[in-house]
C-alpha cells in the first residue's frame, strides 16, 4: 500500500489542448511541492507551461494527439518531460537570445531554470526532459 510519505516515483498526465496547460501546471505542482522549495516549484510550473505550449504549437496538424507530461522522482532529482509528435527537434540556444528575436526565448528560459535539459527523438515523437536537482 502506498502512503503519502512514499509517493509513486513516476507519474504522467495528458494534455489535449491549450485548456489543459493549467491542469499540467497543477499536476507538476502537486508532485514537486513536497520535494522542492516554493521558488523552485514555480520554476517547475513555468518550465512545464512553456514546454506544453511549445509541444501543442509545434505538433503537426495531421499528428494531433495528447501531449504527455511525465514526472519522475529519484532520491536526487525531479525530472519533468514533455513528449509529443514533432516535425523537427527543438533547438536549445547556446547563448543569449537577441532582444529582437521573434522566437526562441522559451527554451532559453527553460535552460536557465533547469539544472539540465535534454532533447531526444524516437520516430516522430520528440521528448524534452528537464532535471531539477533536489540537493
């Protein structure tokens, strides 16, 4: 039997459209709150919101399906990943995003808020994973 002191190590949530972004933020907040300070929980929510929004925006119309938000908890980190079909891999910025840039700020912010960011692909599914260290 599970108790609140021993939460599941992996949880996931599906988002179908923009209306589900707030629910995704609440989902990660519930998982993160017992393990991170409040400022860091806000970072997790912002990162989740940005990644889900990007996934919804960049999913090809002919491949519309739910965006999967997963949270994995280990003794040392909380990992949030967002997976969805995509035509191409998102590019993480190597430096500052120019003020005049029309796009690209979101992943720059994500990179700044996380301890580690990774992008992977399997078939047409693209996953962006973010690590938040617990120590």
